[in-house]
């Protein structure tokens, strides 16, 4: 959908919350499939194209949504289309070894620290390119379990292990991700156009 005229662009705030559920980011334009949500637009993110204008948003939130979609690449391509150059995309998703990953029967995948490397220029140059959408990966962080889950392990130890995992992601994911499973992973991406 091409929508470049000023009137159409004024309808949308600059912040987009995909899969907003009932807890939409304040001031954001929310998109969700669910009927009883805070969404401004009820839409299945797996249906393309999304009925949103090109180059409209400067900030996108995807909080616990990408693990539910059929095609992550297609969702990232549509996100790229609706974002302006330099837009920030914040993603929270279950980590690949999280014990909560498969608790929800609607989850289809977990993520690791390299899950979005696929969309970088470096990856396309060294391996293969299935998508024209490009992002710069600016930050990747593991998040620990909720405090109540680790009653048998002191909080200071949990914080220390989390810092260690975040500092040495490749080693953590290769050797220790099942010994000390983190709950979620956070990505901050920048749209490259």
C-alpha cells in the first residue's frame, strides 16, 4: 500500500506495536489478530501486504509475537517496508532454551543471539540472501527468569551468570544454554534502506 500524502500519514503515530495484545505501548498504533485486544487494527501479520503505509514508523515494538507467526522473514520484510530509514525495531522473544518456549502450544520457534544476523549486509555477503530487507543489529541481551522461579539459587548468582552469558554469547549458546537457560532475548535493530 503506497500512502505518501500528508493526510494519510497523519492518521498514524510514529510508533507501531505489532502483536500488541491487551497491553499496547502508550501512544502507539497497535496491530493484533485478537478480538479482545487494544489493537487499532485487527490483522493477521502472516497476511501480506499489511494495510499500513510505506515509510510511516520510526519505532516498532514486537513483544512476544515473532514466535507465533508462520513466516518470520515475511514479517521482517513488511516491518522494513512500513518503517522509515533508520527506524528502531525492538523485539522481545523467547530464548531457544527457555523452558517456557514450548509451554505455549502456539509457539513455533525460539531465538538465539544470531537470529537476526540473517538480515545484515555482512551475512548476505558471506552466505546467501533470501530477503532484500536489511537491518543493523545494535543490541542483543538475554533476560533472566522471573525472581520467583529460582528460589533455590541466590539472586546474586543469577545476576552474575546472566552478566557472564551476555558477555560471552557464542560460548554460552554453544556450551551452557541448557545448563543455565535464560527466559527471553531482546534485540534492538535499526532499519537500513
